[in-house]
């Protein structure tokens, strides 16, 4: 009797959770290095975040209120007995780790921080690219409204150009901003009308297009929430540029195949493969 060997995408034992072989790790390392080269000179400091975050931080950010269906909580009881909720949750977006670092500060000029984190979202589907556990690389900009919006627009162009340089056929589209909640259709329409969120999309499978990067202008949402201000006393604005490393990997495999040696030489050079 023979048994079938599960594909790599299912070896972790659950839909939407993948186990990366060495060849995928090489590509992710190349993506990470490329992003650091592109944006490292802008950032004051880069952080590597844990897979968990203080639940209080997510509550402040409004994530559980906007996306209760996606939130992953941590259960436990270090003193023994029946496990229950702890003060931790699973990281839902890498940038949530950065806002407490500027809480209560006065932002003079512009300031950028970057972070990479393994994130979790309780997605209801296991379609290609709709992962429950994934790696996210983000750069967050803090400052005055015009400067932050201008930065968002500039880095979106840079990000799209870099992804196209990897051989991906991309499209930049306006979308609703997840920081303000999916449930409100009117709110989502306002986000699109104000062009607060842009997504870089590409094909991850035949006929399946998803976002692989996004650029969001949060306006004063996080400034008010975490209390960082400008020299005139008004709340600071923020924007973020986020890359879904695992989705980019899936898109590259779909575009160029599984054999890294057969990828276009220009792409191999960019990723140092």
C-alpha cells in the first residue's frame, strides 16, 4: 500500500500554513535584502518582531473591533489549571509593533522605522495566497500630513518598479483601508474616495490576482490613538508601505516556475540567487 506525500504547502498540517523548503528561504532572504537596500537609508532603525504582541496594543489600534474574525488570541495559564486568555495576541500586522515606540513623542521633521514580523490572520479560505501565517515587511513614516502623504506616493512608485523588476506584471489599484475596518461599507467607500490605500496586485495563480504590497496613509488615526504629536501640538500623521513576502514568493513561482536556476538572470541577480 502506498501513501501520497503531501505537497509542501500542506506539510505544516493545516490549510493556509506553509513549511518553506530551502529554495523558498533563499528567495525570501533575497527579497528581504532587496527591501533593506531600497529603503534602509530612510529608516532610523529596523526591528525584527516576535509572532506575538500585547493585546492592549491591538485594542488601542482598533484591530479587534475592526477584524474580530481575523484576530488570533493566545491562551495559557502559567500557574496551572484551565487555560484562559493571556495579555498577548498573535501579531496581525507588522507595523502594530512600531506605534508604541513613538507613543507620546513629538515628531520633528519626518521619522521612519521598519519591521519584519510573522503575522497571523484567521482567514476563512485556503485559496492560493490567502495564508493564515505569513511574513510581512513594513516601513512606517511619521510626520506632518503633506510630507507623509508625499512619502506614501513616492515609495509606492518605487515599490511597484522594484516588483516589476522581478518580472511580475503588476497593477496599482485604490482599495479600502483595513486599519479602519472591513465591516463598514460606507467607511470603505470613503477610504477609496480619499485614496488612503493603494495596493500593488499581481497574479498568484491562473486567473487569481491578489495584493502583494500596499501603501496606506493613516492620517492622524494612530497619532491620536498613541499620542504622538507635531511641534505645533497637532496629532502626527503616519503612513506605511507593506510587503507580503510569502505572496511575492508565490507570485514569483507562478511567473518563473519552481526551478530557481531557470529564472531570468536579471531576477536572479536582484535576489542574489
